[in-house]
C-alpha cells in the first residue's frame, strides 16, 4: 500500500529496527558491540520508541497540533521519476478505475493521519508513568539515573522539534528528585536505645542517692555523664574541649548567674583557627555549663591539686573520656543485667533524654548542633571577651573625605595599566563562551597530535594567546594568564594538557560567573575570601560537588598566580585538603552605636547621612556590600505606608550572585523605630523627582561610592573610637556575620540571651519574627527563612559561616530546664549540709530539689571572688536614640506625611486628577488632602509687589500651579534631610523664631530668586535671621553677597566668619541664602540654592500654625479657586 512507502523520522533511525515477532524496537548488534554508556542510551531510546508507538495508537491526540507533512504525502502520490501514459478505455472501465483510486487515496489519508496523530494528554501522562517506573527499576546509580533522564529529555525534544507545533510542545519530563536525607529523623532503634539510656540514667540517679563517697576518677566519670545527659555535649571533640576547660578552671561568669566556657578544641575538617605548621584546625564555641555538671565540678575541685589536674589534662583523650564513663557505669549496670550502650551510641541517643526534660525548648537544628551533625563556630576566647566588655568612646574629630575616598591599595604600574577600567568596558562575548572556546582549542590540539601531522598551523599556547586578544575583562585575563602559565611549565612534564583542561572545567565557569565585570583590581582580602566562599558553596549546593577541596586548591593556585602578576591581596583560603577554616567575627551593639555616632559627627554634613545609613543597613540586614551600594530608590517598596522593604535584584552596577540572591528584605521589621524613621526621612528628602538613581552616592556624583570606601571609613572610625590604644579590628563583612547571628537570636534565642547580646527589646523581637515569618512565628521553617533573607543557598551556609551564637543558644536553652533531684542526692554530690541546701533552694513536699533554684549557691562556690552575676556593657546598653529625627507628633498635620507624599499629591492634583484619587495615590487621608490643597492654594496665591506668584510659576494656560519649584541637584537634596530635622527642633523649642523666620522668607523669596535681600536699615532683621539660620544649617552652608562696603559693615569677624561671602559692587543690598556650588561653572563658583525656597514653600503648606497672610492673597485666591475647581 501507499502508506508503507512513507517513513516518518524517528530518533532510533540507524540505531534500531522494529522486530515484528517481538513487537518492539531492537538495537542493531553493531551498535551494542562495546560496553559503553552509549549502549545503554540506545537501548533506552529503543524502549521509549516502542512505548511511544503503542500509546500513540491507543491514545491518539489532535492532528491539528502537528506540523505540516505535505512533503511525505507528495513523495508517494507524485514521484518525480514516474510518467503517466493516456490509454483509451471504455468509459465504464475508467469510472471503475477512478472509484478504486479514490477509495485507495481516502484510505491512505486516514492511515497517514493516524501515523501523524500525537499523543493525547492522557497518553503522555501514561508515558511518563511508564518511563519513571522503567528507569527506577533498571538504573540504580546516581550517574546512570542522571544519564537516563537526559536521554528521556532528548527523546521528548526530538518529538517536539520534528512533529509538534511550538505552542503544543510536549512538556519537559521532570526527573523525580531524590528525597533529601534528614539527619534529625530518628532511626529505627531510637525508642529502644533511648529507653535503655533512660534506664541507665535512673540507675545512676539511684546510685547518687545512696552513695556519698567517690574517688576522683569516679567524679570525673560522673562529670562526663552529666555533661552528656544534662548539658547536651554529645559530640566527642566538643566534649573533650568542654572537660578540659572545666578542669583548667577556664570558666567565666555570665548573665543570670550562668557559668560559661569557651573551649578551643581540635575538630576534624572544620574550625575557626588553623595551626599553620601542622595545618590542624581548631574550633572555639561558647557553652553554658549545666547545673548538674556544676555540682560534680565543684566536688572535683574540692579535693584536687593543680598538679593532679594538669596531669589529668595532659593525658586526656577521647579514649580516656570513654574509659572514665564506662568504668562508673559498668559497676552499676552489670549486676542489674542491663545491656550497656557503646560510647558512640550513648552520645547519639543522649538527646532522647534531655529533649524531654521539663522546660526544654530547643529546635531540631540546635539538637543537631549539639550532636555534631552541623558545623558551626563561635568566637575565640579573646574575641568573645572583647565583644562583651570592650569600651568605645566617641571622639570629636573632623574627617577629610578625600583621604577616605582615596584608594589605598598600591598597584604596580604594569598591573595598573592592564586593569584600569577593564570592568567598565563593553563585554561582547558571553562569559561561558570562553570556557567553550578553550575546550575547543584543547580538543583541536589533541586531534592534530594524534595525526602526528606537521600541518597544524597553531600550537595550543598560540591558540590561547589568540583568545587573550579576544577577551578583555579582568577576570578573563586572569584565567587566561593562569592557563598560559600552566602550559609554559616546561619543568613539570607530569602536567598534561588533559589535566589543564580539567582544571579549567572545574573552576572556570564559576570563576567567570561570579567575577565578570567586577573591579577585582581594587578588591580587598575580605572580598576575595567572600568570593571564594560563594563559589565553593555554589559548587557544593547547586553543582552537587562533594570534593570542594579540589576546587579550593585550584582557586588558591590561580589566586596566588594573579597575586604576583596583578598585585591582588593575599588571601587566607578557608578551604584546604584538611578542612575548612571560617572567619568568626561579631560587632557588639556598643561598637555599632559608637560607629554611627562617630560618623554623624565627623563626616562632612553632605555625606554623613549616607554613610550612617550604609552601616545601619549592613548591621541590621546583613546585605552584601555590592548589594547595598547597588540599591536604587526604585528598589524600595512600601515607603508610602511606612513599611518599606528593599528588593535585591541585578542592575547596571552589580549582578546578583545566584538566583537566591534576588530577594525582598523587610526593613520595616529589621530596623529599630528610630533607624526606620531615619531611613524614611533620608529617602523622602533625597529621592527628588527621579527614583531611577542610586541611593549610596556622593552628593557630587551619580554613581555608587567605590567598593573600598566603606572599609576605609570603618578603619578610621574604629581607630578613633577605641580606648587605650586597643584598636578594634573589624571587617565590613563582619557586619553580615553579626546580622545573621543577631537575627538567629531574635528568632530562636532565649529572651535573656537576646537582651544580653543585642540591643533588641521585646517589641523588636516580635516585629522581626512577624516581618520574617509572617503570622506563624513558631513554624519549623525559621532557619530556611533566615537563610533565604540572607541570599544563602542553604541553611547550612548560615550555620557554618555566619551564626556564631548557635552553640551558645542551644546550651543556654538547656540551662533553663527544670531538673529535680532528691535533697539527699545533692548532699552526696556537693557535700553541702542539708541545712545549706534548704536555705538556698526550692524543695517540694516530697523532698525534690529544683536544681536551677540552687544556681546562686553554685555560682558563688565555683566563680571565686564573684558574688553576683556580671552586668555586661551590652546588658546596660544605653537605649538612647542614636538618630535624632525629631519627627513631630502625628496628632499634628505638620510632619505627618513625608514631603514626597505631599509633593505627589500636589503634582497629581495639578494634572487635574480628582482630589480623591490624588489623595489615594499619595496615601493621604481625604480630610488631610483637603487641608493641604487649600493651604497650597493660599501659598500659590502669595504674590510679589508686581503681582506675580512668589512661590510658583504659571502653567501654559497662564494659571499658577500648586507644586513647588523642584530642586535640581543632589547636593541640595542631601541638605534637606538635616534642614527638616533641625526645623522640627526649632519649631518645638522656639515657636516665635520659627514663625518669624518663615514669615520673612515668604515676604522676600520669589520664584526668580532663591535668596533674601536685606537693605540698609535692616541690620537687626539680618542679624536675627542669621542667628536662626545657623540653628537650621551650619553657617558654612550659607552664602552672603553684596558690595564690599556692606559686607565689611555687617559681617562680624568672630560671629559670622564661617558664612561664605561673594563681593559684587553692583548689589546695594545684602543677599543671603543657602550656598550651592554651580556645577556648570568649572571654577565651582557659589550660587544660591533653590532649597530654601522649596523648604519654606512646603513648610507653609504643612504647618497649620503658620498663618498665610498677604494683601493680595484673598482676591487672587478666589479667582484661582474658580479656575481650578475640580469635581470628583
């Protein structure tokens, strides 16, 4: 039949043939001759085609979804090599012949359409089920599973490309994701072994109650036992460090009569310190000692000499600790025929007991930390002491901003020449193309090497050098130079081209992904360390690379090469073959407050607020430096409703590192109330009429401040605020560590701990929880929410690198549990007389002592020379407002709405929008909007002596508008925030001066001049004006111009010497206003800023205490009202 002559394309063409007897596609034997991965792919494709054809017959879809197949149809009906000959025949024969041919064509059309019909939705669903079942049974290893699903995707893509119209493509078949292993899920023996452990604990408690005499080794055994089952020290290396610190009396007093230690112990594969000579890693954690362990510790030190203790510490090891524990337990459980647990199981199942203690409120992630399932690092002993106790003091100092802005990183002339402005050049080639190009070069070289031909025009080195001319970004140059250096290593014959290509593929993609268009030539050490952390996390989480140590060594090799050629800073790689070292750093609340105070008092008035805001945001939110500097005003949401958030997203200044970096940060939740007001006031004062501009710019620039500036300023500030030459050393990235740790405390920490280590109060904690978690603040996704808000790919990243309070939080949570033991038991352990326990503890009627009630007694006996729990500087932290926004009370219209919202109301009303809609757009109540529009109309009606509007300009229809004249320059906007803050203060403290100042400004300013003229005889008014003006802005921000004689007469050399002066003999009066540099003049000549006129205009509108009075106001107002009446 004709249908048999048509062969529609199939993906298995040339690879397999349909076997009619087996009713399936069978691969050709020649394709299966070798045991290669291709063999499995061909077999899978044959099976997929068999299932597809079967389902296509049983579940046909709509043929209209397929592409046109006319070419196959025409090949059969009208072959080009066939000639038709006309044969005379009877009419009846021709009719019969035509009838048969018509029937055959119809049958062909039906068969052809059936072959073309796609799978229906039901058929495709069944195909997916069959495929998933087949793959799950036939392929077991991860590698084969991945390859199988790639083959399935290839099969579906083939069907879409050859048969389906684009809008009817079959969907991608998504491979089922393997269930993540949860290490906190209890195993099958959890209950059985947990009950065995509880039985052992009960036996031990009975023994304590019946025994008063113990040897020193037995006391050590019971001390270890208590630390495991009551203190949660369930990881052997941490347990060894814990015991060593207690025996060496390295405990310190902590809040609420707690005792804390900071053990430093060897930890395999992870730590916050590295021993350079042996490359051994040490970790330090802050641990609160449980009360039962304190009882045994006190007993041990009563009868031990320092020599004995030193001898024990010298011989202490994991095996020795196990021996102490098993010895005391075996003597008890053997006679009772209780099966002992191994030491490792005893540690593993101990949480079965302490998680169930009364008052134990500890989340599963914290349980995993105490059991050693999650890596985390605390502060070193010295750093933690500095965090709690270091003093800071504000110093009166004026900073030369030029010194802060100057780049202090020295560059060689060659490197500087190569790298200058590279990051700003246009990148014409997609970054992954470089790796593809290099791979192609290596393969071509290998191809010619196999042929052993002399026709190869280029060597591999010459090919890479050609790429060097094509790619001009600094990150690409570094990679290419490193590759060339590897190729030029003649002495290392063991380094083959295959190895070099493997190096490139291992780190090349991620290196370019994270560093393209970045100013690497001015990056600091901490920025490179953060970069390599992000690359390795990306490879571990996204790429599922298990051996990131290999990648770390390659990155280290490339960086060391770039250090010598491009003068990059030295970097202490945290990842090595022996493990990962993390930087543990926290900024205390008192350090933060003093830093902000120092910036606000020492930096130039035009720039101080942006730098203060920069450090406020990084301390509270933990945003990365690039994310902060790249913020634009249009990245802010919720400003109108006073609940602002910022959106971190890529823009022209900085890309985002990963998809998880794109996120919303709720500033309304993270900032304290005074900081939030400061942020809102700053934005409203500086946004101007365009939101598409960067926030953190200098007043004279529109680009973000340079990367090095925040760290430069931080170093200067820390030097000035440190006391007794004990200069604090912090990095800018340390603020991110602090934010993660503080927010962790706010989300899950005990309130006492939060109060002691942060400046958050109860309202702050609740606001943070709701802003981050929503209404369900006690859900189990708190750690995921925190990692998401930080832009981390996983919660493990937050724990390992940034949360330095994790162990402290977990052990503090266990310190509040209500443990009860009989009075006789405590007498036997502590050797306290019964009367002393009765006087210092709470005892129930049946003789059970609440051990937490003994905390004061234990504290006084263990902490020698201390009678009370210490009050840290943080605990006594002055809760004063750092930022004086002086926002007036909201029961007044004045200050109730930001100037931007009022201005938006006026602008939309000027566009003849109904007042109700304009008020809704500006988020202002209709009542207040009516008042504002009415007062704005009165201000617009104020005229000069010539009858022209004083504050506004006429529209095209010769009618005046309500909106004030705009401020043009960013430097003027920067002053507006300070001007408003001081105006609120002046208005409250001296209402008469405030009213007089606004009135005289409204009489002398005009739309054509931004200064006040004072003529001869107005000396007293001028002097009063200046006296008030210096309360609003420093005198150096004011400009006075006149002829030389008047200036000499009216300018006192002592009182007003800071006012800028300009002499102009043509002026017969004294002109005074706010000074602003003219950016159009190359000599930076001073001019009068329109800021004063804008400020007075807005104050007249918003301050209901001010009476708007003008001789011509009323008549013009009535006329204007008739022209601008709008009906909603």
